[in-house]
């Protein structure tokens, strides 16, 4: 007898910074659910805040206070909100004392929902790191915090940050650190572990049978045979040798300034770069509105819009939900691939 595929679970969407545009783009995405055939999602947050923001935006929506198990049935006619138990009282553009606790509770509970089988993936709205730091948050960003939440038996997985779009996918080996610290962190071992995770998940979650990975150099012109720096020879080339012995199709080290034009992009599935801006500048140039932040290396799927809290336009109706919509769609696609 043929087995019927399991019904997809709804996506758990976090509140993000309550004073930012997270509530705005959540409402905007839900309003376009039928037009765009969006996957079912629910917001882990504060129903009262969502109602107040909808009123400020002039958005005529229904809100349903539900459990995760009730979210899909409610989604057609109302924006499902699963309460975190943390009030969020911040006004648009004005974070307050409730912001950090509301944002972090939403992330923690969304992760728990996925790990306990109530949701198919976590999609995170933007957080304001400065607000969290003032409240004692000790992680560089979402990516590192999610890795801690996903720890198993005391072992914290290596989180890998991918920025994905239909035109380009990039991964920085070193993430939310200064340039000085990035140079100190960069090792052959870190490059190898990062590329292994990328190759594995391009197969398992993106359906690419044999991923082609382009690896950048660190220095101008990829070091120009050592005349502009030796890291390509002493750190990156040994990593590539190890990856080749693993059977991974990784090419490089390549000059970063010639990796991202249209013809070059057609030759690989993902570009692995040595530091944050080397990866993020090109993707934000070619896919600013629809790039998605994906965390690889975790025992759960997490995507996010690739932009910040935009305090200056929160509550004005000017926020563009395109990146959140792309994040919801990609999370659904990845969840289906691993079901």
C-alpha cells in the first residue's frame, strides 16, 4: 500500500524586535497569503502588539490566538498568533524595556516548536542587536544564539550563515566579528568544516546532487602568488586539498573581485568567502529585496529576511515584505525536502 506524504507543519515565525518592521512585514505577508499561495505560518508573539500595529498601518485583519496545532486551520481567515507569555509594549521605532525579553522568548519558543514537532521550520524576523546587548545578550547575533539553542548533549553545532537568492548564494567563513578577529579566526580547519556543511546541506535541503562550490581568496587578486599575502597558499589551498580528498567539488582560491558577475555566478551553486562583507556585499547588490538568510549546520531549518529592523519606517506601511515572503517560501521548500 502506498504511504501518503505527511502533511506539512506550519512555519513558526518569530516576532523579532517589537519596535521594528517585523510586525509590519508579518501583517503584509499574511495579507498576500492567497495571492502568493504562501505556506501556513504562525507568529510567536504578543497578540495585543500585533493588533496595535495593524491599527497603526490601517490593515483590516483578523487575529486568532491559537496553539501551534490550531495555526494551519486558522491561517486562511486570520493571522495566527501563538502567545509567548511576554508582553511587548514598544511603539514603532521606539524599543523599550520589554523589547529584549519579548524578542528572545519568541526565538526560544519557536525553536522548541520545531524541535518538538509542532512546526516545520523557524523563520525569524529582524532583531536589534544593540537593544539585546543592553539587556545582557552575549551572542554576536541570531546565528550564534540559534546554535546554542540547538545544542544536543552539551555539544553546540557549528552554525554556518548562508545568504541565498535565486541569483546567488554565499557563505562567509567568519561571520559577526571585526576584520582583525576574522583574520585571527581563519584557519584551514574552519574552511574545511564550513564547506563540508555547505556541501551536505546543498544536497539534503536544496536538492543539488553534486554541489559546485567556489572558494574565494582572502587578499586582493587571491594573493597574486604570495606577493599580496600568503594566506591563499598556507591556509586556503590546504583546505581545498582536504575537501578534494573528500570528493567535494570546491574550486579556488579565486580572486573575489571577479567571482560575482553574471557569467561567473553560473559556474557554481554557492560562493564561500573568507569574511562577512566579502560575501554579503555582492548578494545585497544583486538581490537586495529577495535575499534570504539561512542558518546551516543546525538540526532544524531556519531562514530569515536579509535586512534589519528599519526603525525609521516601522509603523508607516513603507516596509517591503519581499524578503520575508522569500524566507517563508524557502523554509517551506527546505522542510519539504527533508520530510
